[in-house]
């Protein structure tokens, strides 16, 4: 993506977050960029393009922070990092996050289906972290069924002669 296209997408995200997708016109975007309306069409074919790119950026940001959480961490630590990372995306990319949460329904066709699938996938990944965090440990399961852990200390002492 060219620097100008990237700037255009960022400015569209700002306006969509501020005024809503339907409340933002191509004229508004051109005015905020300091260019003629017609010159925007050298970079985009429609306002939908900008909405989709903003949505794609939001999906990539939210999934990216979950991808960075190491699998080997305990579930509670993964949940803590996921929540912290989610809030970091919102704070660092407030306009994109706002559009991702509020304006997705204005996409059309395959783009709408794609972004809805990405939102569902993100939500499912968060739910899975919480499910993982509520699974009982093997010690908790043993305690529930009345199985007491063995104290192997005396046996080890006897077998090793106390060494």
C-alpha cells in the first residue's frame, strides 16, 4: 500500500469513528486531506474500499496480539495478556478499533462475510482462553474424587537408606 493510500485509510478511519460510515462523505474525506474530491478516486474505487481496509487493519491488529501470546503460559497469564493486549490495540488504534466494533455492518457482500468471520474467530479465541482458564487441574480432579496424593518421602527414605 502506498504512503498516500495508507494516509487516506487512516484519515477515513478517523472520520468513520467520529461521524460514522454513512455520516462521512467522500467530500468530507477530500476536505480533511486538503485535496479535490476527484483526486481521491486515483487511490480508491469506493468508500467501501476504505471501510474494508480499516476493518482488515482492525482484525489484523486484534488477532496479532493474540498470536503473540505464548502457548506454554498458564491460562490465567494468557487471559491477563489477552485483555491487556486488547486494551493496548484500542488505546493505540482507537479509530480503527472503533470502526471495527461499530461500523462493520456497513460492509457489503464477501467483504462483510469475511469480516464477520474474523470477528467471530477473535471472539472464539477469547472464549477459548477463558474455557482453558476454567478447566480443573489434575490435582483438583484428584481432590474431587477423593484421591489423596501420596507422600512418597518415607518410602524414598526407606529405599535409599536415608541418603
